[in-house]
């Protein structure tokens, strides 16, 4: 009888331990995939900064947290001041710049598709054309940019017909992703084919993973980045395309289009941020502590305070 009682007690203790372990594991999983992380700061609301533009795009934050963005139809680059929430014109004309990104030396890179070029703009607003063609044929229209830790530049090259172009068909037969290695004078193709419209692009801060969105194909893919900058191990990240992309310090990926949809590093949707516009073009993290989500949507720009931070600069 005593033996049976001891066995019963042991089984009970084991069941309690297993239950506690499963509970801890469940909480850990929820934390790791971002499901219960409360990405948006408590009480924070989406704030309209301005609706005085025609079509906003390409937000990129400098080291002070100011965000530069484009109004392509008006051929201008504008600057949002993180300290006083004001907006001022930074550069006009601006090569019909679309996507922007700061390189590792603080220069502003621009996908300037007036002449289908990749620009570098220094602090004095001097423009250097980094790339304008592949195999002597003009690009289709550089769109979005990401800079890796080594200083190499990835950019997407879809084709969206512009009113300021004389040509009516894409110069390049394929819509690709290109890579300009540090100190290189020519780009190389890292995504050759299979995309309808490669658009949004973002990488992890360790330079090991690159996300590329096929907006028209309504899919986003993840690649492993090799030491040479080539892309391998293409995997479907999620069945949702994106115009622009961002990533936070937990590895969550932010896609745009119908508002802002956030996915965990595993590709699970964990948040949806509604934006009162028919199209949300792009998103980045700004502010002094990189905890302000900056959103471009049609004629407007918005901000939202977050519990997570961007990864372009090291504040953590």
C-alpha cells in the first residue's frame, strides 16, 4: 500500500513539473516570435505629421533620428526633424528620387529614377552617380535600397512607367536585384529572375539575411547573404508583398501596402497597424532613440511611438 502511495505521489510531482515546464516553454515561444511583445508603446496613437505632399516614399533616418523622405511627383527630398516634429525641404530637384538609405559614412543614397540611377548625396548635397546601367543598358528604375555592414549596396530594379520617361518599355528584360560591392565600379546581379516587381528590401544588422519583396507577386522572400554578397537559400518568408520594408531590434519585419503588417522572424503575422490611407508606401524607424515608426502613405506622413527600436544605428 505504501509503495503504491509513493508511486502516486511521484507521478503527481512529475505531472506538476511537466505542466510548469510546458507553461514556461509556451511563454518563451510567445516572447520569441513577438506574439505578446506589445510592439506599440502603451497609449500611443498614430499621429498625422503632414498631408501637404503628393506621394511620399523612401524614408531613411540619419544618426540623429531625423528622417529624410521623398515626394517623387514634386521631385523633392524632405526632412522630418525628430526634435520638433517639423518638416522642411532638403533638396529640389532631386533626380525624381524614390527610395533612400544612409550609407555607413553618413551619405544619403537615393534611387533616382529620373535617369534610372543610383546616387550618393554628401552633406554638401554634391551628387555622385554610383551606378546607372548594367552591361551598358540603363536600369529599369532603381526603387529601394539597403546597405550591408561592409558598405555594399543592394537595390531593387522593378519597372513602373513614369510620366517623365520618353521610353515606354523596360530597358532591362528582367526585373532584378543588384549589388554594388564596397569600392566597386560595377554592379552585379544577385537576383536574376522570377520576380514580377522586386520592390521592398531590408537586411538584418549582422548582414546574414536579406528580405526582398515581390510586390506584384504578393510574396516576400528571405535569402542567406554570402561573404561575397551573393544571395543563396531562397525561402518564402510570407505570402504578402510589400512596397517598403523595415526591421526592428527583435528581428520583426515590417511590410507595407494595406497599412503596416508586422511579421516575426519566423514569418508569423504578429501585428497590424492600420493607416487611414488607401496605400501605405514605406516605413522606417526614426527619432533620437529609433523608437518612432515613421510611415509614408500617399500624400501624408505619420509617426507612431513603439516599444521596439530600429537597427540602423546602435542604441542598445
